[in-house]
């Protein structure tokens, strides 16, 4: 790993990743608050100094006023470079939302760039086996044309024709 002037590092014109303005602002802020992060996760470039991993960090470093960045130069063939570009950005892991909700400060997590709106998302439940047996014959007094009233979550009612 070596320190390289930002002007010598070329963004990858074929970078398949994008970053939204609000996330970019958080990335810039995180680099300002914890610059040591860059030295443990350097920008990865090929022999031509084209970024393979870290395009958004490079952009954020420029925005934050950095003059140089830690860089790891690799000598890989085209196929390996293309694989790295994708594999470096694939999120293999998932967040343990329960642990984050119980052991971390939500405001701090959001300040650090984590989108915590997932805390509000319902958990996906797994089906469980029960002892229900389907009756051979179901009897009902419902006839074609009957109306039913259904209560919605918001407390309103609608009528549906069955």
C-alpha cells in the first residue's frame, strides 16, 4: 500500500455503482470524522491507476479536501479486475436488526450512514406446522350475492361483495 496524490487516481468509467446525494454526504462526513478508515480500506487500482474498488470513497475524499489517499495497486488480468469490481461491492452479509435495535444507538447508526428505516420493516415470518385437518365437507349458509364488511387496519370499513 502506498500514498498517492488524488489527481493521479482515475475514477473507473465503467463503475456499475452509484451513490445518492444523502448517502454521499454521509460518506464524506464519515471520512472527515474517521480518516483512519481509509488506511485500513485503501482504494484498489490497476496498473493504470484506474479504480477497481473505492470509486465512491475517491469522490468523497476529493469532496472532503484530501490531497492524497492510501492505494493498493494490483496487477490483474481484465477478467480478474471485472470480477473484483463486482465482488468488492456485493453485500454478502445481512444486518442483525434485533441486535442493532437493542445494543446500538439508532441516531448514531444513522449518523454513521446506516439506513435504519429497515427497523420499521416487518419481519418475515416462517410458516409453522400445526395440527389442522381439512374437513371432508364444509357447510356454510353463505350464498352468492351476500355482502361482507371488512375492517381495515386504519379503522375504516369497506364493503366487498363475495
